[in-house]
């Protein structure tokens, strides 16, 4: 079976599951997207890895794993989303140490959080993308979505949050951003950083 490389398009609140998020993966050479429902902690860890400007004061679990792997010369070469059963995706980390390759089973959300820290590519099989993917080209022509977990647009922050931060001065926003990072409230930090970026 042929592999298809995926990129991370964004993270949004899940429209079907309370307290969950939808991670959107897009095929590199095509129009399809693969929505995957993940938990809040995993969404936060992935968002931190994507947002290079936000550095947590202490290492998160996936950062700790990266530090351990580096110390023991373990490399994560790639992540493969290899199975889809009853709406649950299964993934593997392809790791290498001293020239020996190992395949380690992983939850997909953890595998992607780790892949980001290792700059490792993410793949899935063509049949999984055909089964669970959303074809953007056909959706624009009025086609149905393959899954209800793929949001219409990437939602970075709520309109209410935008209004709250839009009235603040830059120095106030920077102060709030520092405080949010120190308190490890990364969701709030991302919203503040978005407001600062809009003004740059």
C-alpha cells in the first residue's frame, strides 16, 4: 500500500464531542484533509510545538520524551497512521538507534506531538485517506463531508476573546502573554499571541 505524506493544517474545537479538539491533517500533494479527534492535553502539546514563540517554563511530557531520546541517541524518523478501526486511528513511531530500526505503537495524538518535536514526517496509507478523508474540491462543489469532525474553518480563538484583547495595548498584551506562559495556560497564550501578530 502506498503512503501519503500529511501536513498539519490546524487545530479546532470538535463540533461533535464536548471538551475535544479536531486536529486537521492535509495531504501534501492533493486536496484531501484527515480530521482526527484528540483530547485537550494533546491539543495543547501539539499547539505548543507549532507555536515556536511560546516556550513553556518546564518541559511538557512530549518535550521530556524528546530530551530523553536525544540523550540516548534515539531518533524518530517518521510517524505512520496505519489503521482505522471503529473511528479510532492507530499510529506507529518509526525509531532508530545505533542503526537499528524499531516500530513503536502510539496513540495518534501522541505520535504527532512527538513527530513535531523531531521534525519527523507524518504519513498515512492511501486507503485510510480514502475512507476517512474529506475532499476539499468536491466539498466546494457541494459534496458531503467524510466525517463530522472536520470544521469548516480553522478556529484559533473565539470572537469574544478577540474583542477582549483587541482593546488592550501592546505592552499589556505582552505582559499578559508572559503571565499566561508562566501559568501554563497555553490556550490563552495562543489567543494573546494571535492578537499581537495581527498588529505586527
